[in-house]
């Protein structure tokens, strides 16, 4: 459902009216800086490859469902399209970075073709790419638009329920100091850097707000699945997800108030 929501919301955006280049520069620069910081944290705490991948996921990923729900709540239906574009740029950057992070610690040869296939086959990225294609031709065909809108409308409600159901409070006792440091980076440092870059690049208030609040959300709950399937530290990932979502109850309203002020 989420790829459909992203596809539909992006398809309704006038790409000519969005500073996509400057927006991509702000988002991707932030993600690269955050990746470097997360790798430094892993080295300081002397963690191996498995834990390092979970630290990076905790430091750069974002919760799509929360980001889109916040955009609609603060900026109305018009904010959903811009939020879809922001999500597409974040997903592209995050999945490219994580592909390298997961592969580099293994005894595998880095094949550009293999990396490209793994990135392109990400369902969220596919939804964004199709949405950009429809936006370029003026939107979805009349018969497809209401169907996609109906499917996408279910994504936020079901997704937010899944976020809550996936939290593991019992895991909070795992690696508490490390979790706190990664949480401070994700919930405070990353959005602060994003805000600074958006200001330097001259992005308007609405785009800046959506961009900052998207990257201020806790790490994605699907990071736990990726940690388990690709050889990461699943328990550390579960505890990181839980702590960040609990802390986000405080930090997200603070960021929203600061941006609106």
C-alpha cells in the first residue's frame, strides 16, 4: 500500500514548481554526513560489522508512515505530494548507502550492476519512480487515479498500527549507552543539519519543514527485518527502533513547534 501512496502523491505534484535539485542536495548531503557519523560511533564503541549495519540503519533511516502523516497534519493535502517527493529522495539515498554498508563487511565482490539492481528493485523506490513518471506527463490517467488514491489511503492507518505493534519494550535494556548516542544523532543532529542545509540552499518554509520533519522521525520499523535478513544485529536494531519511537513522542512535537515558529 505504501508504494501506491507514494506513487499517487508524487504523481499529483508539478515537478517544475519544486526545486528538486536543491532538495536532493540537502537530503543526500545530510545522509552522507549521518552515515559517516554512524560509522564513527560504531568504531568508538568497538562494534563489529553486524552491529555497525544496525547503527547505520538507526542513524539514517526514517519512518515513512509517520513522515507522511505529519506532513498531512501540518501542511494539509498539498503537503502530501511534496512529502512524497522528499520520501522518494530519502529512500533512494538510504537504500544506496545501506547496500554498500551491508556488502562491504562481507567477503563479496562489489558489482556495480548488482548494487544497481538491489537499489532499483526496492518497492518504495519503484513506487516513487513510477510516481515521478506520471508527474512528468501531467498525472495519472483518470481511471487509475481514484483506484490508486483508495489503495494509498489505507497505507497510513495500517502503517501506524504496525509501527506501534512492532515495538519491543523488553529490548530497551540492550546496549543502552549505544542506543542513546544513536538516538541523539537521529532525532536531534540529523534534523538540525537538514535545517541548516535547507536554509543555506534557499528552500522555502514548507519544503524545509517537510524535509526536516521527515528526517526527524525515528528509524524505520522495517529496519528490523532488513537486519535479520541481511546479517545485521537484529536485537540491537529492535531496541534502537523502540527507544527512538518513544523518544520521538517528545522530539517530534518540539521540531514541529520550532519550524512553525
